[in-house]
């Protein structure tokens, strides 16, 4: 077989275990709440500072 080819017989009759007990519950640790940010800088100041930091890296 060449690179990238596969044996079609390997693709037939594949058993997949779909045991529900092993499933991940993505909502198990959901939290309701609020987020607050303390600081005096507004968005324009923060974006400006980020631009300066990126320029410093060059």
C-alpha cells in the first residue's frame, strides 16, 4: 500500500462502545454569577498598551 491508502476491510463492521455512563457531562460545574473588573483604564487605554507591548517585541 502507498502512503495515504487504507485497507477497506478494516473499515467494515466496527463496533463502537457508546456506554452512556462514560460520557462527560459538560454542565456538571456550571456556575451563575457576575464578573467585575477593578481598574481605572478604559478599553482604548488597554488596547493602546497592548499595541505598545506588541511593538516592543519586534
